[in-house]
């Protein structure tokens, strides 16, 4: 590659990036994940569009896995442990037992109903079973879900790639026949646990080092955290354990450690994750060739997706949630919100790179499946969340920058007063918030006012509350109690 080629690549790459960023606004208006628009850009400039040729499955696999590492790192850094702690059990069960149930049901349906041979049927079931971290993180965070629901979906999508990658690689390499099902399950379990342990350990070491070493520039902290997260992936993968579990756990630990510049770190991680998503989906669009897609690809994708969405996914949730207190409505929403995106398409490139017979057909089926069912599921999530009562009116928080000079750590909470809340009519002093917490501003009818202790809260007010991080949970709980029971709650 010479300098003229570099100029051309930079021109095309920056143009695609600008177009992808503008597509985010269009996706918000349409209620669809921006990932579909990125994929559409890749298809538009690919072999069936502007004619850019890209058919290197090995390179696509390598770049796809690298992008997925960054997306999982972003998901871990931006996930708040307090929000997912109580939901981690169900998320982990869905990522292991739930995925197993899903693979078995879809494989049986693909073989006996759709007539696919066993290898292709199992591969199709495996690559489509895991939910996608990029789709879940981008879509669900725009819907104010209860923490017990969003925590399940986020932890599941962050962990379920790990066992499936082992399965798809083994099938593509023809290694499945060399091991009994019990041996293979034990291998997957070992890789998942060992990878998670490595990620947790590196995350703790990284957090300790960053607390002890004062870096000369605030911009180095986000880079260091990302580096530790990727280091966890590399260390785990080199030891033949799950790198995906490692990178997610390391990023989760680092993102929730009491480190300086947490807000800047999360913003940086979101930017890197968005860049990885754009590059990933544009590349997958380039790799795809719409001219190869036939009618049977479409019908197979629709039928397989129906088996997965309406049979396998609900059953996997029923099995995984045995003994746990989740309402039927909550299980319905979790089942419908199991979005698929980049992960199934990336996994489909593994047999494609290995030259497995029928792998090109598999790739086309998965591509059609992802597009169709994302278009169906994503726009309806908000409506279904309201119908199943999984939305929350709890305070929405925005973190304040934590200065490294002293142990200054605070959050800025924003709470909207909805219809029916018993906060309406309560005076500021009657809230009896924890010591050190202050309501700094009230936004009312588009105007701002600094509240007095006798100021009464009105319907549709927005309160901005500064809370020390040590009492933030108590502050949120107090606001919920008053909102549900009135000013005498807990008197």
C-alpha cells in the first residue's frame, strides 16, 4: 500500500464514519438499532452496490472478534454492578443452561423440520442462540427498565458469547466427534470459569494500580482501563480459556472501581464501542453478497427464527429461572428482548473461514435472520415494556467527574415526577434525605428555580440532586419510598 492508497482509504473511511454517525439520529427516529443502518451502509458500498470488493473470511473473522472484544469492554465499563448484582444469577444461567437448551431445540427443529444436515443444523443453532451485546447495550439503555430486568439482559449478553465460541470452533474444526457430550460440557464450563477468574483478577490488579499511581493526564485513565480489559482477553485466550468472559469481567471490575475520572472513562469507552460497532457492521455488510441470497435462505431464516424466538428462547428462560422470583410478564419481556445482532454474523464467519461445507449458505441465512427479527423485535420493546410493567420511574443518574486530588465522589441524580407519584405536594424538607444530600435545582415548566426547604414538589417537575456516592443508594430508596407511600413513609 502506497501513500495514494492511504489517502483513498482515509477519504472513504472518514466518509463512511460520518455517514454512520448521522445514521444514529435516523435510527432514533425510526426506533431501530443503529446497527442495522451500519450494516446497510456496508451493503450499499459493497459488491452489490458501489462495487467495493471484500471476500476475505479469515480477515473478517479476525477483525470481527477484535471489534467484539472492544464492544464487550465497553459493556463492562458502562455497566453498574449495583444494577446487575441481583440479576447476575439469572444472567449467568441464561448464558450457560439457557444457551444449551436453545441450541438443542433449534438444532432439532433445523434438522427434522427444515431438513438441514446435522452439522449445519447444530452450527445454525449455535451461532443464533447467543444474544448480542452491541444490540442489547444500544437499544435497552434507551428504555428505562427496572434494574432486575436490564441487569439480566446485560449480564447474559456479556457472558453468553464465551461458551458458544468454543462450540462453534470445535464443530467447524471437526473436533466434536472426539469428545463425549459430558467432556465437551466440562471443557466449556472450565474455560468459562477460568476466563472469568482471570478477568476478575486482572481487573482488581488494574484498579489497585490506577489508585496507587497518579497518572500525569486525565486522558490516560480511560486508555489504561481499556488496555487492562484487552490484556485480560489476551491473557485468558493465550491460556486457552475464555477471553470473552475475561474481558467482560475485567471491564466490569474496572468500570465499578472507585477510580478518578469515571465519567470521562465511560464516555471514552462508549466512543470506542460505537466505533467498533460501526466498523464491524460496515465490514459485515461488505462481506455479504445480496446477489447470493435465494428464496430458500429467506424462508429458512424466518422458520428458524420462529423456532428460536417463540419456542427455544421462552423455554430456555423457563428452565433457567426455576426457583427465582420473576413474574410471568417479566419473563415474557426478557424472552422478547433477546436481541441478535453482530454476534451471530461474526460466529457464522468461523465455519466460513474454516471452509465448512454449506457455510456460505449458513452465513446468508444468519444475515437474513438478524435483519428480519431485529426489525420486528427492536421497535416493539418500548411498547412491550409498558404492557409488562417493567419500566421504572426511579431516579436517572448522571455521574459527576471524580477529582483525584481528594476523596471527592458524588453523583448527580435526575428524577422526573410522574403522574400518580406521592412526591407531588411534598415539601423539600419533608423528603428527609440522607446527610450531605441536597436538591440543587428544580426544572418546572421549562424554567429553573433554586428550591427553598418549603418549596413543594409539583407534577412533571425534574429534580437535580447532588448526592455523595456513599449514600446514593439510600437517597434513591428514600425517593422511591416517598413516591410510593407519601411524606410519612418510614416515619
